[in-house]
């Protein structure tokens, strides 16, 4: 019998232990945030920067319900407002705007075997998820479905009722715009094969294969293939009329190929019996997929894999520790950090092999090889976050980009699994590489990197993959509008930012002539400024401004002459490398500030798109106006970043919107890509501790804190960096050397 005091001590210890465990960073993540409102995030199981993700697929339903994926344009396997589950998809994109991948659909069913996805999907309930884990109950079958993952493999666990049960592997459906698959039966419990993926954002050449090995951990009573085809004619035709256009292969066990094929495994399960299904993938070969599976799971069961995934996430999320603030604010923060650690993701197999960039060779890397470079988005803030908090990954990401140049002859623009999709515009690799180098991460060949950047900046347009309109840009200093919706102004603005980054790097490398050239080019934005409207305005080939012109045209993503995914108001202040010069064009500080304030007051600011996301920080370039930054950032965070499924203002863009929230909640933001500086604002939390890497940063941590949080003010009285007074802009190295950034509130 336990004495009462001892009992109370143990009880108190248990309560404290559970409380402490609940405060781990991983427990604040709500992976349902961003799963609607076109956020295109998903609650599936994935490891940090992992190749594999296992995601509930609910955007493909029966022919008579509203969730048929073909009834609406989808770029995500999961939408929170849907409730029709048709399987777990393997290898998925998070927070992107075009459909691809989300294939190898794995579905548990019971009763009579039916392989038509129009029939076999199920409504669901009891949905739950946390990093590295997802579960749901399928009401049609009384089956509990769970998923977890390692970096290159997935593991699903299905808890069945008593009776006839099935596991289906559907290679015909998914989000990819490509079709065609191959499969081979290895044994009663294992199949292997390949599925063609690609055509991301409708680039017809961006096609690639995914190889897989799938295993069930129980021998089935029966197994076979299916294939969708036209009904065969004649009385002897091997055709099951109940399957409509799907033919079951019950006796054929060799290879099969086609556009709509699958495999089924049938069991006689007892009540509550669990069957685990493992899936290994590779973008190199079936043999590598098997090796990835064997080496990462090596016979372990579901709980062990799940706990390993959780530990991986807790370690990564724990690099930033926040104190103070509400539970909801911590949830928003750690969920955003979670989203920034999904892409880019590793591409190499456990043996180091990966597919050559835009080639057919299989190459080998010693470090991590990354893929999914949504650079038009992520060059603005996500890579700056990686540089600060995960520098060893950022170095590998930059090394990957330079290796892509070695293999393909160009730095990436929007790379996807070894293919260049050429999505969006600009030359976005340049600010990423320059920003990384200028902040002291230099474990890469800067001379080769400069060669690559110089090539894209100076090659004539007809031969230039990054800048197809480079001739006019180099000769005139701007890109003229030759077709009504050719996004010419957007193109040029991206080039100006890239060239300013090149200017700073050339200057640092002692290349004075190059530095002068690229600086002059970066100031070309002034050609577009129109005094009549006080905005940037498209220019026609004859040098005159485009007419008739409406700076608001382009709201709600309708086409706008000269601008991509926005209008003149979304782009006019997008000159982060020369804010003072832009203010001078506008007539001085007061006119600049008033016009910028008008953007917010009239609702012209778009929090869901990249060109204007740094606008709130531009007030702080002018003394006495910094309070506007503090006010706008606080209001935008509260309005657009919440714990609801629509708690991201729109497409997360591979973590870019989430990175905006992370920096803003910590109290500083990299508003000019390629320039190693930050603009400061009041942090959300009383204290933020960032664990740094001494190898790259020369110190172990950076602390951001409020000196007097009890005041609860929304505005800053003064700032100290390392016990010295600090202004509202700070250089990266000064921030790290200072060690402690302290905000005094009014």
C-alpha cells in the first residue's frame, strides 16, 4: 500500500509530467490550419523536409457528389470542407498553386470487393492529426485508418471489423496531370512498380517517374490486379459486369501496365484486427525504393515509426522556443514553423542516388540533395529563415542549386523532382544565393555560383531560360508590354531585385565593373513610374505608357496588363532595394507614407500574394513612422493567421506565408531579399530564444524579448541590441553579435 504523502507526490509528479509534455513545441502544431481557403496545406504524415508524405485524399468522390476533383480545380489532395475519403496518397506537395503528385492511393474497404473509386470512397469522422501522424474513422466500413512516415517511406495501419476486408492500391487516380503506370507482383504480400508524374502548372515537358515498393504485413486470402478499359465483347469475355469499366484480374499474376491500374488484397479479418501497409518510394529505381523502405523501417511497427517522426519534429521545432503569448498564438507560430519545414524536401535515396537535373543520368550526392524549389515565393523569406535557424540545410539547398547549374546549365526557377517547370517569373535563385553568402554561410563554390548568376543576367533573351525578355531589359532598362497580359512589369521588377543582389555580391567580390553594371540596371524601375497615377505603369514598345490604365485592374486575380497575380498597387512599392529612391519619385517621405497607408486603408493590400507582403515593414524606413509598421503587423497577424482551417490568408506557397508569420511574430523581417538586414517590429511573445549553430553563426543563441511586457502596449518606446540602443533596421551580423534584442514598450 502506498502512503498518502507518497501517493500525492506521485500524483503531482504525473500531473506535472503530463503538463510539461503538453508544452513541447510539437504539441502546439495544428496541422489542419491552412487546409481550406486555398491554403493547400494538408494534415498528412511527413517528416521534416521528407520525401515521403502520406495524406488523406478527399478531393475525388463519387460521380453524384460535389467532391469530384474534376468538378473544381484542385492543387491539393485534401480540402477541409470535404468529407469523402478515397485513400491515402503518397508523396504530396504542400502549399502550392498547381496540381501534381498525390498518387499511389491506398484504400481499405470491407464487404464485396469493389475497385471503382466512384463507389468505394467513404464519409469519415473522428479525424485527428499531429506532426508525423494522421488518423480517421471510415463510417462506411467501420475501419480506423492511420498513417505515419519516415523520410522516404510511409506506413499505414488499418483496424478492420470482422469479415471480408480489402486493401486497394490505385495507380490510376491522383492529382498529377500525367497518366500511365506499371506494376509487378513480387509475392503474395508485395508489389512493386512505377507511376508517371508531372506536367506541373501545365508544362508538358516536366514529366518524371516515381518508383515504389508496397508490402502488407499479413498474407491475403486472395490478391490480383484491376484495369479500367472498354467492356470486352463475346460470351467468353473475362468481364465482371458489376465492375462497370474495371476488369478484375484474378488469375493473372505477372506484369501489368496502363493508365488506370491497381492491385487488391483480400483478407478475412477478426474484430479489431490491424493490418499494416508499408510503402517505399524513390525517384531513381524500384531497387532504391526497396532499399529506402528496408533501411528506414527495418521491420519496425507503427508506433515505433510514429514516435520517431514525432521526435524528429520536436527537435526541429524546438530550435525556436517562445515564452508568453496565448496558446492560440503559440499554435499559429509552431504550425507556421511546421509548414516551413516541408519544402524544399530531400530527393536523394539512402544510398545518395538522385535523378540528374533535366537529364537521364543517375548521380550520387554526399550531402542532402533537395527538390521542390518554389523560388518565386520562397526567395523572399523562407530561405532567410533557413539561413538563420537551419543553416546546415540552407547550405545544402544552395549547394543543390549550384549542382543543378552544373548538370543543366541553369540555376533553378521552379524545380520539381529534377525538372524545371519554369513556373512564375524572374531570376529568383540569385537573391537566395547572395543572401546566404552575405550572411556568412559560404560552404559552396561562390565563383561557380557567380558564373551561373552572371550567365542568366547577361545571356540574350532567345537563349536565356531565366530571362526570355532580357534583350529589351538590357538595352532599354525595362521590359515593354508587347501583349496585353504578358506580365512585363512583373518580370522587370523581379530582374531589378536579382540585379541588385548581384550588385552587392559583385561589390563584395571586388568586381567593380560588374557592380556598376548591375546597380545601374537595378534602378531601371524608375522608367515605370507614372506621376499621373503615382504608380508603376506598363510601357509600350514605343516608350509611351500603356492606355487606358486602371491601377486597380487585376483585383481578385483577374488578368492585369503588365502585372502577374496582382495589380499596380500590389507591385508599385515592390522596390525593396531602393525605398528611399521610390519615395523621392513619389514626392518625398510624407507622400510615400500617405500613399502606402492608403493601400491598407482602402483594402488594396493583398496578404495572400508575394509582391506586397513586405509592405507593412516599409513604413519603418522613415523616422517617426515606425509605429505604422507595428500597428499593421499586429493587425494583419490577428486577422489572417488564426487556428482555424482557413487560418492562412491563401495559398501558403511552400511555406512563404508561414515564414512571414514566423518572422513577424518574432519581431524582425527580411524585407529586402539579398540584403542581410532586417526591419524590426514588436514581437508577439515576451521572449523568443533561437538556437543557433556556432559553426555558422559564431554563437549559440539569439534572444528577443520584451523588457516590460506587463505594459501590454502595441508600440515600441526604444530598442536595445546587446545593451546598446538600436534603430528599427539591423544588420544580420550585428543582430547575431548582439545576442539579445530587447524591446521597451511605451
